[in-house]
């Protein structure tokens, strides 16, 4: 893992020969209402005309991302489920499937946590759909923000799908409950705090950064030609894939240390304004 860079600095007025732009969604591209800013779409058209590949990279499900980017070109590359599932034009480019024993054990750990009174819920994420056992409206409202394709089942460990990620939700602070409970799995797997309420468990080496590096190799693109934006700990490895790495002003302190540059907050349209500056005049 690379050491932290110097404190982030603003970008120059015009950027390098950019060929790839990768952005996180929540807390990064999405505004304070959870929407893609309307002035992003003209920028996307500019990038397409210049041959710049745009790629959302999110903990969100592929089906959710595809729905959010209905106005994007059909061949847009999506890094979904925190890098465990990469898809272009409906075709899988890469995936990282979990062992069923790990799924059963980790889900059992969180079930026990809930039985002791923690207000937690589990989402088992497959290539085809996401799956939940908990069905109260408050939990489903949180889950449906990220998982457009969702099935309610009796046992999430028994579904017939390739499982690529486990996402655990706590209505309190996940860092204080789920992270300690799931810490033993960190010896063999990725256990990532992906938001105030969410913790993800994935295979070792599965992260957004690994997915971006795979995409760079596939396309013949270098870090000097890559721009990335992120705000939370599931974006950490992604900061090392690009010379033009941006932490949002609202980012977690570790992301701000790891990135080379600082962008305005997501509530201030930071991705759009920074990209406009990097791309230069129309």
C-alpha cells in the first residue's frame, strides 16, 4: 500500500491528456439529494466526443447504476459492488465470487449480533440480484437506495446466484458494532467500512482500485491519463490508481491524505466543476 501523499492541492486550470474518468457515487458525484447533477450530462457528452472513457465506481448494484445512467452511452463501463463486478454493455468483464462457507459464517455472525439487540440487517449481493431476509419498511427503504433489483427470501445463504459481496447495515454506527463483530473475517477477506451505516465483506484483493487497474490494463491507459474521485474508505485503493486523484472536501480524512488533489464537496457540485476545469474550454 502506498504511503499517504502530501496534503491535497487544487488542480491546474487545464488537465493532462485524460483518457479515463472514474467517480464514486454517494458523497462524490451525487448531490445532497442523491441525484446526478443535471450539468454532468453535457460534460459526459464532451468526454464521449473526445474519446474519454467514463466509469462510475460504486458499492451500488450494477442494475442500480445502469438505471441511474440511462442517459449514458450503452458501452459505459460500470464498476459495481465495490469492484467485485465490472460490466460493459451487459457483458461481464470481471467478477470475484465469494465462497459459500464464508457467506454462511459472516451472515451467521450478524444474525447473532441482531439477536443480542443490535439494529442490523444483511444484504447478500449476487450477480443477478440482491437478497434480504429483513422486510420492515425502514430497512427496505435504506436498501432500495442502492439495490434496484432486490428479492426477499427466507434464507439469504441459500439463494441460487453467484454471490460477490455481503453488505451489512446498522441503524446506529457501523464502526462501533459491525466492524468489531466482523473483524475476524478481515484476516482472510476485505472488511470495509463503506459508509456510516454500512460494512462490506468481499474477497481479498477485491476493491475499486483493483477494478480500475484491470480496466486500465484492458484499455492501455496509464495513471497519468486517469482521473478518479472519491470520498470514503471503500475508495482508498482507487486513489492510488491515478495521478489525478481527487478527494472531495467532505471526504473521510484518510481519503484526503491519500489523494493528490482536493475537489469541492459533493453538495457544491465538486466533480462537475473539477472535470470542467480539467477538460478546459469547450
